[in-house]
C-alpha cells in the first residue's frame, strides 16, 4: 500500500472516530436533556418518587403500630374502669 493510500485511510479512520465521539457526546447530552424534560413533566403532575413513597410507607407502618398499641391500652383501661365501677 502506498504512503498516500495509507494517509487517506488514516484520515478516513480519524474522521470516523471523530464522528463516533461526537455521536457519543450527543447521545449523552440527549439522555440528560430527555431526563430533565421527563422530570419536569413529572413535577407538574406531582408524581411521587419511589424514594418518597418508601418513606411514606415506613411512616404509615409506624403510625399503624402506634395506633394498635394505643387501641390495646384503651381496651385495658376500659376493662380496669369497668372493674372499678362494679
């Protein structure tokens, strides 16, 4: 292969590599932009994130446990009050 042909192939390979780098950068930029658009749209609809939902579920579980405990205490107190009145 002549030196000119090798140089031409090297130039083509360099242009292809540059194009691929550009496409990679565009892909990453596009993904970031799409993510930003989707997050903005979800904010408008007041959508709860998975993390926020997990926190709310944990808080609800704790509240249910406390309510069950309080119900048990009220039942005990009612029984003691009933005994005192008789």
